[in-house]
């Protein structure tokens, strides 16, 4: 498949001045006081993105994610290395960037779209689609200074996805807006991705990345620690961030600077946490016996056995994520989202009841975790259990939707 984005050994440094003069007079009088520190933000970063692929950039604040995205848009340039991108680029880097507050939404559509390289004729042809997607028909002729941040985002996103770009770069902007519009945005992203658009997303929301991205690039201290499918990268990243929040800064920063591999080893180490651990996971069918083959629609119990030190665990969160074996995310939830209060004993079991396991024929697996309120993983059990679903009829997709057929009088 054709490579659309090629990043080769990109390094980016910034000069941070401590006492640089602000005025011309100060610069002349105190020219010897321009002391600065050179900070390395990106350190020989390399990766490629294929046509139609979506990747997510993850990492803690200040790790270099947004800087990398800005280098890709050529808002700034690398200290060394090269970035090659084929085709038209559309970007959502900052909310309302390129919008003039005193111009109307309609006028800003023309201005913003022209920045992306569209002609007036092309904008005229897409104007109604842009306005319709933004759902701002009632306000489109009002000055954008009267818009809320959510309305800004709607308009900016609507323009960006209607320029027929080959590459779409997004930096955290999808965090703004109501839930319904966010889902609408993700549906559109899936649509344009299926048409061959390459997408790069920077986000702290791992759920957002899992919805759309084929790969996640974990960046730490300016280096790529790991690049793989989200379900392999995200558990290790969450484990590392959890350990980081529970460890003194000087204890965890040393290996992070020393080696990218050390972060993965640190995150994936299976050292027992004395607070809580999963001892066994089993699935029980309608026959009351544990098994790994179940019928579509069968009532199934997912039983999680654990051990815990109740003095160390406070209001834990039990989470699970269901995958198909080809790494398609089928379902995910946790007790916090469902507002269920969990109290662990020193030893016991928690059961999640699926009244109808409405999955189509295929092979599936669960990831299961016990986490703290700060999302530190006491125990994250990847591929905790693998099972097969079978059916007497052929169906496509992931989920079986209950339905029936009937004659209808017209």
C-alpha cells in the first residue's frame, strides 16, 4: 500500500530564554544576558503511515505529540530530519484557527476553506454540506465571536472534513462539543477513512483512538516507545501512567530517559501488586458449567475470582473490554461508568451476567482489569479468557440484533 506520510529521524529543539530583553533598549543594554536553555522536544522520531490508515499519537502532556503534528502541517519546521506528506492536508490544530471573530460563519467558511486550497467554485459547491453538517443554519450569518466553543468546533470540523483532503490531522479538538455531535464526527471520520483519507489524531482519550485508529504511537520524552495496534499499546501505556502517578518523579524518569524499551518492560512487568489481583476468569453457560463454546443468544456468566488487601484497595473499578480475535473492539464497560459501587473482600468473586450473548459466530476474548479511582491498574489481565460463539444460521458483522419477520398488509 502507498506510503502517504514518511517521518525520518525528526528532531526538534526549542530555545527557552530566561532573561531575554523584551524591548529594543533592553536588548542593547543587556545583550549579554540572553541566557537560554535548549530543550529537546523530539529526538530522532521515525514512522510511516499508509494511505487510508488512521494512527493515534498518545503520551503525557509535554511529550511532543502536538509538536510533531505541527511539524507535519509545516506550521513549524524540524531542527533535523525530514517529513514528506503526499496530497492535500486538512488540519484541526487549534479551535477556530483562521477564523475572524467579526466575520460571519458563512464568510469564515470561505476564508478557512480557501486556506486549505479550495477555489471559490469548489466552496460554493460544498457550502450547503458544510453548513448542514455543522447544524448551525440558524447562526451561520452571525459573527463567530458570538459562537460558543462548541459552535466553533462544529464549524471548524465541518470545513476540515469537506475539503476532500488526502491527509487529515486532528489535535484534541474532538473533545469539544456535545456527545451526539462527537459521535457524528466519528461516524464521518470512519466514512472518509474508508474512502482512503489518511488520519492522524492526537488525543488523551484512548477510547477515541480505539474507535477510529489502526495503530497507536506512544511518545515519551520525544521518542516513540511503542507503535502497534491500540489494544496492545494502551494497556501498557495506562499501566505506565498509573505507576508514574504512584511513584516519585526521580524514580520513574531515569529509565524513561535511558531507554524506550525500559518503559515497555516497566509497564508490562507482571510484578504482583499487593492490593488486588485477578486469580481466575471463567465463563459459565446455561448448563451451569464453565466452558469456552457458547450459542448466540445464550445466557452467560463471566466470573472474575480475585484476592485483595482490603486495607490498600478503596472503591476499586472493575473493567472489561471485549475483542474479536482480529482486534476489532466489540464492547467495553466498567463499574464506574455504570455507577456500581464495588467492595472487595480479601478473597472472592465478581460476576457479570450477560442475559443474551448476542454475538455472531466467531472467536472472541476479554481483557479484564481491577483499577483504582485514579485508573492505576492493580491488575490488568490481557486476553484473560478466549471463547467461541456459534450459531445455526449465518450472520455477518459482530452483534446479533434480535428481530423477527412478518407479513404486512399494505
